[in-house]
């Protein structure tokens, strides 16, 4: 059954609205019509409807046509339509005017604030055909928009599937190369392995950027607010990029303002992605000197919230002033020649620009010149999460590593499963493998384990579904507490709240690095637990 179009009529003169109702009485079965004499009330209706709209705007949940008088107390018709356009750009906006105000209406049409106008002396004669024409126009606009959204979703699904299929063998190749690197090799062989690992890493990062951009384009990056640990977040950023910076002879430091509260709540996964992209970019374009990542508390007047300024500064080559806007566009770099010194598809900052829009109260600015580049991101967080104290980046951890444990590794790709098994066995752990989610569940029924390493994209089920079954199934009640490390191809799989018994306890990004996996195991499994 087709959805009836909704129309809104606003006029502070009740007699005008009554006359409109009488003229449109034959259309009551075909149109949903709302009448109000209060423009502020109409604006509240529009805002309420916008909060109920789907994020991709694929289905109709808005007024098809709004007819408003020009002169009204409170918000006049033109100002109302300007606000309406920012919320529902497809809604047809028709202005009612007196003969003396036609000039205002024409200027509003030229400025794009109004689609059409109706002169009150001719209102009743022209109203019905004008509204029918407006509804037809609205229907065509929505049809074209839905076709565009369908095409975008199809493209995103294709890219999602293709990049995942490409990343899977790359992960296997990189895992095997890491293991090969630890075997006795000649100097020449070590150089070959290092070159293969570098090339594989570049290809994996490219696939990751394409996948992330396609998800952002298709609106598949919604993330609920959760606990944010600023100190832990910056420590993770430093650990992830320290090796690359050291190879280039750069100093990489992370500083956290001690005034930042330890109880913060926001979109941790999105913030993590932004800082990783910015730091990676800074290291890439800095040949000598340093890269500094910092978090500083800013004054903020809203109760129970705080604003934090994140800055990523480097002593690199900088970017010309006329290129600063362009570098945030997809597939763009400041150097556009084929002989670029710096590799990459130019997607990193385009992804950052889209991600920042998803952060509450976020602003992003960039300052670049011959002395380097500084990127500044400010975002608002709510208070209300108790964080675990954090040691300064680089501080040694007690014990130096996790005691040997029994680990269940769940991975559908055989080469990756072998490489993960070898990585964990090299750390002294006993490993049991499973090639699917269902096989892992059967293993858990009959076998004890201290930890589960789980691919978030298994061949027979999503990783999150497997974790949900482990946490909630009555038959696995004794295993529901077992910590889970998720292996994710996207940085937007946000780490779950530690100790809450739901979701994964940590996430390691693919391709899996042996040392990153070992660090995750050390953080999750306390050294003082009971032996096997």
C-alpha cells in the first residue's frame, strides 16, 4: 500500500487555514494534512520528525510539501524555510504572500530558500493544482534519491566483499612471512622477507582504507557511545606507530593532560580511527625530527561533559596553503605527479573528514607550513566511566608477558589459522584450532580454555554472534566468563567494556602482528591466575 504524502500548512490567520481545509476536503483520503497557526510549533514538529528518520534517508518520514505564510509572529516564512531546507532538503517549500510582498518571495526563490509562491488573492483557485504538481515533483526527487542510495549501497557491498576477500589471503601471507622471519635465514633471505612484508603491509593498508571509505559512504559506521580511556587510547596509538617511526629515526611521543577526567563516555572506536589515520599520515610525511600526539583539557561550560583537544604535530614537509582543502578529498595527495615519494591512495584524510562528523561537538583544523604540520581535533565527551589507571607509554609491564595458557583459536582461513597457532605457540601457549563458529562452540562444550582468539568474520556466522552465544547460552554457562580477543579487519570494531561479561575484551587489527597479539594476551590474562 503506497504511503500517503504529508502536507503541512502554517498561517497565523485561522480563517485562511479554514478556507484551505475546505478547498482540500476532497483530498483527505489521499493526503495527510496538518494545520497550525504557530510557526514555532511547526518547527518543533519538523525537528521531531528528523530525529525519527533513518540515518540513510532511504524511506519517507518527512513532509512532502510545506505551505507557509510569509508574515507571521515568531519565525517568518522565509526563515522557517531556510531551517527546513537544512533538515529536509527534498521537501517542497511554498510561500503564501500578499500582492505587496511578491518581491520578497521572488528573491527567496532566487536564493534557493523557496521553491514556489502563491499570491493570496489567487490562493483558492490555484491551490489544488499547485499542490498536486508539488507532490509529483517531490515523488520524482525521492525516487531519484532512492536510486542513488541503492547504487551507493550496491557499490559499498561490492567493495566490502572484495576487500575482505583480498585481505584474507594477505593476512595469511603476512602471518607466514612473520613466522619465516623468525627462522634461520641468510642476510640476503632476510632482506627478501623484509621487502615482501613491507609490500604486503602496504597492500593491506590500501585494502583497509578502501573498505573503511566504502563503509562511510554507505552509512554503515553507526557506533553507540561507550567508555573512552584517553590515556589508554594514546598508548595504543604510540604502540601501533612506534616501530615505523623508529625505522625512520623519528621520535614519537604521546602526552596526556593529567587534568582530563578518568570517567569519559563517547565514540571510542571512531576517535581511535581518527587518531591512527592522523598519526600514520604524520609519520609518513616526516623524514626527520619528531611526531607528537597530545590530549589537552579545554574549558567547557556544559555540565557533566568535558571538551578535549587532540593534536598531532610533526616536523615534516608540510602542505601548501592552496592544497589544505584538497587533501581532505578522496584519492587526493598534495603531490599529484606520478613520481610521488610517498605511497598511498590518498584516502586517509578523506576518511578522517567523514569520521569527525560522527563525533559529538567535534571540530577539525589544520595548520601546515615549511616547519611541519599540526592537526587539531576537539571533541565533547560525557562523564561517567571509571577508568583503570594507566602507565606512561613505554613504561615496563610487570612480569613482561602472559604465563602459558590454553587458547582456542577460531579462524576460517587455514593459512591464517596456522600462522596464529604458531605465533601463540611461540609465546609458550597451548593452542586448539577451530575453522568455524560452530566448531568452536562444539570445542567449548567438551574442552576448557583460558582464552579465545576469534575472527570477527567467520565463514558460518558473524564473530559477534558467536560471542553472544558463548556469553548467553545455558549450555556454556561455565565458559561465559572466558575472555575473547577479536581479530577485526576494520578499526571500527570498538573494544567492549572490560569486565562486563559482554562482547569481546580486546580487538587486534588484521593483518595480525605477533607482538600486538602477545600484548593483547598479556593485558587480558592476569599473571596471577590459577594454572592450567
